[in-house]
C-alpha cells in the first residue's frame, strides 16, 4: 500500500540518523515529491501530516541555528512550499531567505506561494503582516541607498498588495520629494499618513 508513496518516504525519513539533520531534512522534503496513498484516518500517529510539518520546521530551525541557513533555503524551492501547503512553513522559509539573500528574495518567496496555500484567516493575517513588513524594510533600505528607481518599482508592487497602508504611502511622498515631483496633493495627505502610521 505504501510503495512509492509519500507515506513510505516519511517512514524512511524518520529512520534516518538523528545526528544528521541535513540528511533528514532532505529525506522529508523528498517525501513531498510522491503522492499520498493513504487517508489521514488510516495513518498511524507517527505519520500524522501535521506532525511531519512540525518535524520539518524543527529541523529547519535547528539547522539555521547551527549555521546551515543557506543550505536549507537552497533545498526548499517555491514549488515544494506550494506542495507542502503549510503557511507557517512559508513564513519560516521566507524569513530565513531574507536573512540569507535579502528582503527582496523573501518577498518573492511569499508572492510566488501565498496564492496557492490553504489558509485560515489567522494564517492569512500573519502572512500578510510578514509580507508587508518585508516591503517596509526593503523600501527603507533602498531609500537609504537613494536608489529611487528601485523604490518606485518595489513601491508600485507593494501598493498593489497593500493599497491602503499609510507607511507605504509615506514612501510615495519621499519618492515624490526625491524626484522633484512634490505637489499640493502630496502636501494635503502627508499629515494624514503620518497620523495613521502612528496609530
């Protein structure tokens, strides 16, 4: 029943040497390349899908703490995140991606995957908060570098995702000032955005 199934690969992953977390991670990831052949109700407790995801997240955390963050990120591609379908895992991998490759790469990870995930309202809210905060950090870094062309590009994408965010609109004002495009309309809104941003 288990032959060439995700369940079989989960069993093989659990049998890996517990001293080699990178190999165990690879084995767990590999399991998601195979189809499920048994329903949740037929699975033994040690193969519960929620437990498998929790184990995966624990391995990622341990490996990142041991200095293997890049190896982890390089082994979990975006398509695999969609297949695993765990919003908490996407957040974990996106944040680790940001630490290794920068905020832009973390944003790309979230934007590539989040539309395909089954999410509760709480998970959706948490994912959106992380997504928005990554944009704020990225835009802040680009503004510090006076890279206004990149600010304009990334700000346009951010406002597509979060059109009513006051802190993003403050970047619009900074961009207008940097480009010499200040207008009375910007002046009318600057105090409003500042007030909203500090609420």
